[in-house]
């Protein structure tokens, strides 16, 4: 039976059609999460950051390769040597030649080629500590990515639940408009026949306007939530419709969940962050220890000055006439590094304590969330059992008052009260179910176990 008045039917039908056509593709909650994981920019940024951390591990390993240098130069210039000492500081061009009583400006040529290698072969475990730090850094990056996914999953589910709640409220508002329009039509007939005063017609017209406004307000909220879900999933809002499958009878059930473990994305990130801080302490300590390096060099040299210290043809300097080889080992230690490292270790130890305390706080929050959800579900189960009785009574009261009003035995205010009470109870059912779902979500988030929660929305 069509309850809308003819002059308003086209308007309401337009609203309903536009709302129905707003979406065309059914999107389940789990598919919405998968789409968000595939398309959302923050996850792409986290993945890129993780790849950078992995690449940095290879950079750290490459830094340990020996330094192998090749050098060759051909020079033409004067060669006047003199006894004395100085610090070169890279500012004075060294020369090498015989010492003479006079300063000569004759040119001499020379040729020198050099190959050298220095390789840090042992440093009392610093390389191993750096490798451990790099592996822990990768683990921190991976756990950060999982934590970002965890937060996005929560946001998608919360938005999806908002859409489900608003969808149910839209149906209630539609039913309310239909009931108010029924009362309005009856009232108009009674007023026309002189059975009811004209005031009744005015009052019910106000109620009908309020019913339409209530529907539009819920529709506005629905579209805002739909836009947010479309942004998260990367899908056009015009081509998306949520799956309204929902096992309401199981909303208040309390599945068993295990205690939060360190595999939880929030705890895993904190745990690896604390391990990373500890690994930094080991690197700082090992960096102050001595370093053992292997050194090798070979060089060849030519000069136009002969062994008698006489200047010869410049071309003679282009040929190599002397070669040398040098092999050695060096141990280097900076004594003041021990003092520096002790203070840096002390600073890092405070950071380790900070990360450990943050892990403990996160564990406590998750455990409290799980315990609180259990307590709330107990009360919600009582509410969910009581609400069907309230809804049945409110429906019966409305039907009785509508019948009495139609027969002239009830006034418009009594009927309006019954109408508002029925709508209020219907909304209470939806809101209570929504609260129960959010508590179930809180339990799933606290334990990182979503199987029982997703089962509520599977066909």
C-alpha cells in the first residue's frame, strides 16, 4: 500500500531513487579493506620507506669494501730541495730533488704511478653490530608497515559500520515518513468531514516536514561516510554500495579471545623499536674499539734527473726507472672516543627505557580494552534482549492509537507521541546493535583477531 500523498510522492520517490542509484557495485567489508591496502597512498609511502631501509643495509655492507686507488701523473717543473720540516696540511706542493748551493731554474720532468689499498679487516665486532642494527631497522620498518595497515583496517571498518548504521536509520526514517503520511491523510479526511479541528491538520503537516528533514539529515551523513569510504578504497562513490548483510542475532555474543601477544602489530612495532635502540648501543660501544687495517701500496717513478744529480733530457722523465712495494698493517684507536661513547650509550639507554615503557603501556592499553569490551558486552546483551519487547510494545501502541484516532477516540497529540515513541525505539535498536558491533570491533582490535568479527557480515 502506498502511503505517500500524491503531491509529495514524486519528491520522496526522487530521493529514494537517487539514493538507490548512488551506488551500483556491492562492496563487502573485507573487500573494502583489501582495496584500501592496495590503493591508499600512506601504505605506498610506507612500502617505499621499507625498501629504502633494505637498500641501506646493502649500503652499510658496501662501506666495508677495501679502498683501492689508482693514481698517475706526469709533471714538469723545477726541483730544488732544501733541508727542513713542515706540516703540509695539503697546502704546500711537495718537490723532490738534490740539494744544491744555488737555486736553478732548469726544468726537470718526472713520472709517477701509484696504486694503494687500505682495508679495515677487523674491528672487534663492529661489523657484526652494524649488521644486527640493519636487520633490526628492517624489522622496525616492516612492523611500521603492519601498524599502518592495522590503523587503516580500523578506519575502514569504523567507516563501514557508520554506513551500515546510517543505512538502517535511513530505512527507519523512510518508514517514519510513510507512517506520518498515513496519519496526515487520515487527518485531512477527518478535518474535511468536520470530525477533527483544523489544528490537527497543521500539526501533522509539521510532523511530516520534520520526518522529511530527519531523512535528509541522515542521508547527508550517509553520503559523507560513503565519500570517506570511497577515498579510502580508491573507488568512485557513485559505483559503490555496501553489503548490508549482518547477523544481528550474534551481535551481542562474546566469542573467546586470547590475550594480546607481541605478534600484535602495535606491540610488534614497539618491541622492535626497543630492540633497535638496544642494537644502537652495541654499535656505539663497538665503534670506539680499535680498528685493524691492511695496507698495501706499489708505485713506479721516473725522472729526468740522473743519479749524479744532473739534469737530462725531459723525455727521460716519462719512463719508469724505479719501483717500490709496501705492505703493512695498522691499528687505529681514538682514546677520546671511549669518553664520547660512554655518554652516547648513557643517552641511548634512556631511549631504550622509553621504548620499553611504551611497549608496556601499549600492552596495558590493549589488555584494558579487551577487559572493558567484555564488561560492556554483558550489559549490551541485556539491552539487545529487552529491545525487541520494547519494539513490539511500541508498534502495538502506535497501531492502537492510530485506530482510535481514526475512529475519533484519540487526539492528535496522543497519536504523535505514539508515533515518536515507535521511531525512537526503532532507532534505539539500531544504535544498540551498532554499539555492540563497535565493542566486538574493540575486542578484535585488542587481540588482532578479526575472524569472529568478519563472520558477522558474511552471507
